[in-house]
């Protein structure tokens, strides 16, 4: 990924049985693709740790799509959306209904707290 500095759009699917590979791949992408605007990942072994690699390194990212990401928690996704991707405009995440509910509830609470309504 170090030679892909101009890459703007990427779609990847990882079907490995090694839990380190999807997170390591995302770390390499985050470090080498500073102009990435659209990222689509399909990797059932991607985790919150992998998403943390995007914090502060994927500032140009505007669209993020996650499919089959069973090890990504609502909290991990929330931290990324609120603090790690300043230009994010579109998010698509394939999550279980319970996790979607937890994510939306946490997102609403965070937005209300940021607006000062709860002070």
C-alpha cells in the first residue's frame, strides 16, 4: 500500500482464517493511502483494532462500507465515526439488528452530549 499514495477508491474482501491479516491489511492501507475517499471492506475477521488504524490516518475518507465484520463492535464503530474520520459522509455497516440498535443509541447520546443539550 505504500506505493498507492494516489489511490482514492478501494474495495477489498478478505477470506483468511488468520485473525491478524484483515487488521494488518487495513493498517497498511491506512498508512499508505492518504487520499482514500471510498473504502469498502468485506472481512469477517476485521476487528475494532483494525478500525483503530484508520484514526488520524484516513482523513480524506468520505465513504466507508463494512460487510461481514462480526468482530467490530458498536463502540468501535462509534469511536471511528465520531473521532477518526472527519470527512465521513456515508457509512454502510452490515451488523446484527441488536448491534445496530446499540450503535444508533450511542450515536444519538454522543450527538446530544456534543450539542450541550445534556449540560
